[in-house]
C-alpha cells in the first residue's frame, strides 16, 4: 500500500499543485477562480467608508442641537436629539403632503421615462427609417443645453396652461429625457439580435407586438437601471419644482427649504429633514438593488 506522503510522479505532482485548495475556488463548471486580494478588499472598504462619511456627518449634526458647529473639538459621537429634531421638522413643514407629492411625481416620471425612452430607443436601434441618424444626433445634442436656458419659456407655457403651482407642471416636462433615449438606444443595439426581430415578424407579429414581446423583455435590465436613476433624480430635484410649485403644495426638497430662516439656518433641523428625505431612497436601494444586479447579470440575450 502506498503511503500518503510518498513521492508522486512528476506529472501527477505538478497537476496536484495546480488544483485549488478549497471547493469554493471552483466555478460551477469546474474551472479555477481567481480570488481578489487584500488590496482589492482594502480599496473597496475605503470607497465604501468614503461614501458613507457624508451620511454619518449629517447624522452627527442632526442628532445634536444647533450649537454643535461651534464646539471645539467637534464631537464624533451621535447625540440624543435626532428624534426631537425630526419631530420638529415634521411639525414645522407639511412633511407628509410633501412626501406624498414626491412619491407621485417620482413614480409617474420614472414609469413614463422608462416606457417612452425604451420605445424611442427601440426605434432608433432596430428600425430603419429616413432621417434616423440626424434625428438621433439632435436628441443627443439636446443634452448639451443647460436646463436653466429653458426655464423662462417653460414657465410661460405652464402659466398659459394654468398649471403653475400644480404637480403636472413638474411631471409633464419630465415625461421623457434625451439621456433615457440615448441609454436605451445603446443597450438595445446590442441586446436584441436582428434575427430575433425578423423571426417575430415572420411569425406574424406586428411592429408594436414585436416591441412589446421582444424589445421590452430584452430591455428590462437597462430599463430597471434607468427607472432607478430617474426616480432618484426626480426625488432630489429642487430647481424646477422650487420655481413652479406653490409653498402650500411642495415636493419634499422644496418643503425642506422652508426650514431656513431669512438670516439664520438651523443646520441640525435641515440635516434631520434631509436624512428623513433620504430614508425612502435607502429603502428603494435595499429592496431593488439585488434584483437590479441579478437583472444585469441575466440580461444578455443568448443567440
């Protein structure tokens, strides 16, 4: 019987040295997997801590009274005033009405942008029609125009329609974005094979039905990301809602602006309100983040 520590032939010893030392080092297919080193984990930890630092700094100030900014040294341990500051914010501004308005505006705008951007992106990526190239260039060029340039004419249009102060004045201008069209065009150009569209047309599908059953299904990973980005951008948008909405019918960023007095700002209250406004976004990332990553990994169309 061969002893366990006995010497092996050279070719078998070389093969043994190449095998992984732990079963988790194997892919499901049996191929060896390279594990990230300590440097990679260190860089990831530094990036995560750098991203969380503003949130922690805001919580430190929001959990103390307004005198914290003049203290030396600055306290690094949270205080016990966050609940009272949050209650003051809710009592001072119309917090729940502003939260409901932000939910309505962000949801409607996100769903609309995803649908129309996917529809336009599918047309630019997979349909051949006259003027397709110049029209796509024009759409992309509009992204270079600053938003501030269109504020005055847009406000005049809203005033003519009688929408100033109403939520539709914020919703309608954001129903579709040039970035969304460009994003979906780039994704659908490679995600949907032309052969799949031709097969659907041969089977008798109309153009709209082909988009619904082929293009929209293939676009789900990119559409999910676009919907998340649009929701966050609309939720945190302050500039246009501050101009066009009334103070009695605000979105959440506009309502939090009312916490500032004319010559003095209570940063503990302002940051407490900002943290309250951030909580729905954190819940959204926790709930949808795993599904988004899974959708991206499964989003490739197999040819």
